[in-house]
């Protein structure tokens, strides 16, 4: 007689029951849906649901369930035609404050939903979409910071009444040239008092001057870079919102990289244009005293000014002082001026930007102010046989408008040619809020048709491999083989359930991992059964052979699986993206297969043979 | 039904010298191929741009090439991919660098101008710095797996077994990479994943054999290591063949039905499973013996848990005398 403790039966039933429940959502398909969310990430009020319903009934579009959560309102449709028409109608009437995106909503029945059972998340290679890895140019972030110190230092020295020869950026430092040692000591005191937390100050002698060399404090530099990265992530979120993507992923990776994943995006060129625009903007006063054409012709540029060109290649002189930059920009929206009806762009600045803007405009009513659009284009040069990656700065004046009255936080720019031009300017301004230039260093795009093919081929190979193994096991081990097949099926259910519960992403290599697990999972049963056969050959009774087979094979199975697990875990730690998916399914498969192959098959075998007093032979 | 007769007594190790010669030949051929031709590194490691396109009707490859030349590309490869209607365009890193991520957009623009229903299936762009990092990570991963295995087996068995197992692993990995080089299979990230899985698999096989060897050392009176190893291999033969067979079955399914992208991955695993099975029979066992595994080495190892064959291990106080 072989007995199997009731608690193990209970455990088995509970585990497999849970497995079935959590694997179940994957059997239901998806409903076409439209998702409405806030452009700025605000919480959505329940009233929005009514508004959405109103828009849809006005447009005469039938819709299914509407779900509201603080992050999004999701409207289901019976077919994609209705979905597309609804998205168009909603886009038109919801305005700039909301992102309207196409989505697929899992049609999980409510009772499963209530249990927290969701279907597996499909990776980009299965559902199609874009994956970008962006490298943030931290050197450029430092240079920008150094340049802003130059004007800060000039102000400090001027306010203190210290005469200086020059303040300039020299590689990774700022160098201040002063006329005498006394001036320098005084300057040092002021600089340390004002910027001592951020800058390290040292002195050195120039050929005829006494100099200060300022380097950014290491800890502060890291803070700047971390802030730059965070700012860039925020900007990327805003840009992605423009694209109307349902479930984008934008996260930091490592110290200076950002991952952007846009599921379902088909127009990758557009995505790249919007995301990869490595640009910023600056507001500067227009130098009205001097003639830009003359400056261009003679090459003599008045001190305090800088020569720029506008979009029509016309020269224009701008002050060296920056009033506000992309960092200060909170929003820019195109619209129409309420009085004149002309197209305009309404800009909102943050506190610091608003203060400087108010200071400047109070003194400069009637003068022009220009917006400079600065783009960083990636470039590769060869220096001493080594490739150097850098970014080239391209500057262009995109608008120069007369200041009519003092303003600060919110102001509008009018005098634009058309509504399209206004929309373009608004987009450029919004795109301009990058703290440091970025470059796409990796792209993986999968078209929707390939995604579907990958799913089909992946599942086909799982099924075919699975059936082949089932047939072989049944022929070779007869009844015991059928029991192993039950375990293998349970194993597959458990892997799917665990993947769904963990919210792990299923990728194509992940499916390959499942296939491989199916092939390797029977190993535990093969080990046990071969051992049972051996015990039988040695003349042991069937019952004793079963017991001995399970017991003696256990340590072998454990050892063999732990080593495979080591490989899978290392793969998980080092792998990126899809490879991680392979490691996840392989690890999960190893753990679940140990359970189903050892506990599961033994339970069933005991059910079949355990109760009988006399077993003449085993069908193995 | 038995595929393998239940009581085989094949003297596997009689051929172990032959096996060593065979392994050496393939190994040398592989290393020679690695040295002369190298691996056919995929985009993941070389950097560059790859675009997979689906045409409504099979395109003339020369026309595609001409269109791209007119668009200003001069260093690129155009190939069919799976079917005649699917093509891939590969642009190497040095050409890509000037344009960065823009190259793919330009290719798409140039080619879709002539064909209205051109479908973009896949774009991959890997910057040069990423390629280098991925290569480093892949190498490190292999190294860490080997170290992890060495530690685990030393702990569970004995250092001679650990060295034997790792020796067999290195053998397997070198052979697989050698075959990949000889056949110039595209070596990308999924292949690295496959090689790591091969390590897991081949190890699995080796461990199963060592486990049996350990048991036989403990149970059997005669202690000629050679004979015991042979016995263990024969005892495990049914299992080894059966497991290899099921694994190969699913891999063949993956190879034929998993699609073009998973091809190299499945192929690597198929090679790995075959080589791994062979090496656990011939290499792992004979390595452990050559390193001098003996009964003494194994006696003190205490197995834990329910699997304890309690009647067969002598009580502690007799153990040294017995040995």
C-alpha cells in the first residue's frame, strides 16, 4: 500500500485550482477600446465619464462598458470601426487637456477581474510597437550649467563692484581673470559666499592676471545630472502624450539612460521625430540699437550681443542674457486671441522664469523679444584615429515679437502667420523643455503584422512540441506516461498563471522558454519512471518500486534543477529586454515542473495504484 | 515499450579515447574556424541598422539595391528573409553612425516611394556603444554561470566532480560556438541565451550521471571507478536518451514552426542538446575518473532529506574503517 498524505492532496488541488483561475483570463480575447487620460497626469473626475458618453451619443456611436479610474477612462466597442470613429470624435471634442488613444481592453469577465486575475502582458515583439533607448548627454548638461554660471558670476562681480578681465568656460571649469591679487581675494570671498555649495574654487596665476578656476562640486554635479535626467523623462512623457499612446513606458535605466516603449505605435518615423527632437528654447531680448546686417557684413558684433539667423536666413542681434529657457517652460498651447481672433500661442513659465520675465518685460515694453530654438544634432568625427561622438548645437530664431505690456507667468505670442504655424510653434516650445540633449542609441521596432505572426508561430510551436512530447510519453510509459502528461499540462497552466499573476511580460524568447520547459519538464518524470523500472527489474514489488523510485530520484532531480536554475538566474541578471523574458519563463518552468512532476504525478499514481492490496504489474 | 534495452552493458568508456580524439578534432576545427572566419556576429554586437520589409509581391533585389544607392547609401546588404516577399536591409555601424537612428526612416522613405503597400515588419538599430556593452554582458554571464556551477557542485559533490562538470561545460560551449562559426550562424543575443540554456541542460545531464556514480560508489562493494562509471552510464542510458529525445522534439518544433527570428536560437539549442548528451556520457565521466575520483572522496558527503537510503549507508563510526 502506498499512501499520500491528505494535506498534499489538498495543496495540489488548491495550487492547480488557483492556477486555473489565474490562467483563465488569457482565454478571453481583447475588446477594441478607446482610452482617455489627462495630458498633464492629473486625476480624472468621475464627471468625465458623462462627458465622454455625451460626445459618443452626439456622434451616434454605440459603445460598450465605460470604466473610470483616476488615471484613465476606458470605453469598449464591439468592433474596430466604431473604435476608430469614436477616437476621432473624442479627439475633436476633448481638447488639448486630454490624450485620446486607441487601446485593447482584455475582455476578462468581472468576477475574474475582481479576483485580480489579468491576462499576461505581451512584450513589444508580440504586440508590435517601438522600443527606444536614449542616452542623455551629461557632458552637455554640465556645459550648459557652466555657461549659466558665467552669467551668474558676471552679475556677482558687477554687483560687488569688482572689475574683471574675463569670465569664460574652459573645458570643464569656469575661469575668471582678474587684474590683481587683491581683486581676486575679494572676488573669491563673494563667489564662495554666493555659490560655495555648488562650486569648488582654486586660484592660479595667469600670464598677466590673477585667476580663479571654478569646478562644479562632484556631489552637486550628480544632483544636476539626476535632475536633468528627471526633467528629460518628464519632457518625454509630455511628448509621448502628443502621440496618443495607450500604455507607454518611460523609465530611467542606469545613470544616464532612458527607456521609452510605445506599444502599438505604427508610424515610427513620427515617433522618432517627436521623441528624438533634442532641442531646447531660450527667450532673449532683441538688440535694437545695432544693425544686424552691418554686424553680419563687417563681422564686428557689439559686445553683449550675439548674431543669430531666423528661419528665412535673415540676421538678427540678440542679447547675451537669457531671460528664460526650456527648463522654465511649463506649457505652450496654440489657440486664438480672444480679442483679435488671430492665432496665438499661450506660454506658461515656472516661478523663476516668470520672475525674470517680469523684470525684463517691465523695462522693455515696446521692444522685441526673440525665441531661439536650439537643436543638438548628433555627430561623429574622427580624431586621432578614434571616433568621437558629440552633439553639434544648431541655433535658430523661431519668433521675434514686440512686448506690448509687462508679463510674467502666462503670456501669449501673436502675429503668427497661420493656425498651423501657431500649432508648430507651440509644439516646438513644448518639445524644447529638455534639460540635456539626448540621442537614440538603440531602437527595436516591431510592426503589428510581425507581432501577430510571432504570437501565432510561438503558440503553434508550443502546441506542436507539447503534443509530440505527450504522444511519446504515452507510448513509452503507458499509464505512467499519461499521468506524466497530466502533470505536464498542469505545469503549462501553472506557468501561464504565474506569468499572469506576476504581471511578467511575455516575449518571443519567453515562449521559447516555455517550449524548452515542456521538453525538459518531463525529465523529472523520466528519472522517476526509469528508477521504478529498475527497481522492478531488481525483483521488488510494484508498490515498493514506486516508493523507491520517487524517493531515490528526488535528490537527482533537485540537483539537476538547481544547476539549471543557476543558469536561468544569471541570464535574468545580465539579460536585457526579451532575453529576460526567456530567463523568467525558464526559471518559473523549472520550479513549477518540480512541483507537478514530483508531487502531482505521485498523487495520481497513488490514486491509481496506492489503494490496491495486490498489484500484479505496473503499466510502465 | 523500451527504446533502450533495460539492461545494456555497453562499455562506453572503452571508447573514451576515441571520444577524446573526436572531440579534439571538432574542437580544433571549431577553433580554426573561429580564428580564421570568426563568428557571424549579429546586429546586437556589431551595431548598425536592420530593417525587415514585407512586399505585396516578390521584389527584384537589384532594384531595391539601386533605389537605396540613389538614396545615398553605399554600404548595405539586401537579402530575402524566409520568403521571397520578405527582405531585410542591413546597414553596418560605420554607415549608420553618421545618421544614427535616422537611417531606418530614410530607407523606409526611399523604398516605400516605389511600392505603395510596403509593410514595415521590424526595425532594429543598435548604437556602437550598446553593441560593445551587450558583448561584455554576454561574456560576463557565461563566466558567472561557470563560477556558480563550480561552487554548487563543489558544495554538493566534490571538487573533482566540479572540475569534471565544468570541463564538460567548457567543452560543450566551445564545440557549440565552433559549430556556429563553421556554419556561420548569425550570432545574436538570443544565441547567447541559447548557449546559457545549453549550459543548464548539459549540466543537468552531467549531474544526473554524477549522482548515480556517487550512489554506486556508496552502495557497491567493488570500487573500480572505471567499472562503476560504466555501470552508471548504462543505468542512466534510458533516461538520457528519453530526455534528450523529448527536448529535441520540442526544439525541432520550435525550429520549424517558431519563425525566422527564433531560428538561430533553436539551432544552437539543438546542437547544444546533442553535444551535451554526448559529453555527459563520454567527457564528464572520463574527466572525473582521470582526475582520480575514488570511493574515499564520496563517502563523507551526507545526503540530506527524504531520499536517504538509510539502510545502505554505514553509521558514522564505521565509515572510516570501511573506507
